[in-house]
C-alpha cells in the first residue's frame, strides 16, 4: 500500500476486503464487524471493560459494554457450570437463616 496518499476505502473493500471474505466463505461481513468481534472476545476472556474501551478509543466503558460486547450475551453455560459446582450443590441442602 502507498501510505503517502489518503486511505481509499472503496478501493480497499473492492481489492482486499471482499475477496478475502469471499475466499473465507463469509457473506455480508463488514470491516466494522471486526471491532465487535474484538471487543466481545476481549470481554469473554475477562479483560476489564475500561481497558477494552481504551483500546477501542472510547472515553466511557459503558458505551463499549452496551454496543460492542454482545456476542456472548445469551451464553449462560459458564453461569450454569458455576451453579453446578459442589460447593453450590451442598449449599442447596443447607437451610437459609435470615437475620
């Protein structure tokens, strides 16, 4: 690429992005979708939201959480696994004492 000239977005899409997506069998994937995937993967791996926000150039981490970290919103398997742990299972048979 010639970085002495301004970035030509239509040329990039035509010459690089679309052919790469086609060869990978991806249809309808936008370049911006990479930001969503990046933020979601970082959040899934436990990177603190303020750091993900910084990497994306956001001043407010709530924007990052609301807009970009939705990829695994419906995946509750980790939560279910936490509830199935032995310490939780034994607590189910222990009576609750209210103060």
